[in-house]
């Protein structure tokens, strides 16, 4: 990371703010519509979605392997891949508001909507994380959650997790989160949960202020 964050911005007082990274691997899942329904309803006024890269980012990896351009260019293309997935999610769930900046996200939340971050412009302009494959949507979600002053970050993956706690470093070693994530989490300090593809009801309960069990807590 090239520069450390100066301080965590103040959280919005009126409601707990959640950032939910929705994995691109869910793009072909039958559960995707359920996740979007939960986010558009229970997430109104409190949830910002960060789209993963999924098959769109896989195309960037394939193109880089063939054409051999550098990681900085691949990083920019991967941000656009996240944005493509975000546009797709907005089309599937028009109740979700597309946003580009923290200010835009807060405005959408204040209007009682959940938001989807389209990251390319703001991340390129402001994000201090490494511009390489070390930084994917996991770490970008941690950084954007910090920028928003969010109370909780949730990473939704296509894997199934046992309830409990796990260090970010161990999750990185297992290939579950990206290589920049342990450092990003330690510096940003946003409490983080991991949920699997069938855990939309748990997220709904959490967004509505419940105490749903069964999630995996990520420790720095």
C-alpha cells in the first residue's frame, strides 16, 4: 500500500452502514436474484454493494496471458470488469442505485435506497492499494467501506463456511481472499464477515438488526 489512511471518516449516525461485496462467482447462480432482493429491500438506506469481477475479470486474465501487457493495465481493466458486473446487477435489480463515489453512495442511502458502487473512476483516482492482481474486489471493498465509515463489511463468496473466526492471513493463504486483503483489513479496521451462497437469509436478518448465526468472522 503506497500511503496509509489518515483517519477513519465518521460513520453516518442515523443507521448502521453495511458494505457487501457480492462475488462475481454468483453471476451464474440461481441464488443471485434472492441476494439482490434482500439487498434492495432489507438494505434500503444502509447497504452499499461492491461488485466482484467474476467471469468479466477472468476475460482480463485471459487477455493478459495472451497479449502479455503489464499488471497496471490489467488492474484498470479489472476495475472495468467489476463495473460491468455492477451494471448487470443494476439491470437485474433497478431498485439499487448505481453510484461512483462515497458522496454518491451517501446520497442514495439518504434517499432510502441501497446502492451499487461502479468503481473504476474513483478507485483509479483515490485508492492507495497496489494496482495489481494482489488487489481485487475484496480489498477494494475493505477500502471503500473505510471511506464510507461503514460499521460492517460482508464478503459474499460461492464457498460454504463454518461458523466461527479465521485470520485474514489464513484465508489469503487458502486463496479465499486476495493477497492485499490482510494488510488492507488491518489498516482499515472494518469488522468483516464471510457468507456463502446460501446465506442471504442470514444477511437479511443482520441488515434488519437481528443476530443471525452461522457466519465466519474475519480477524486481522
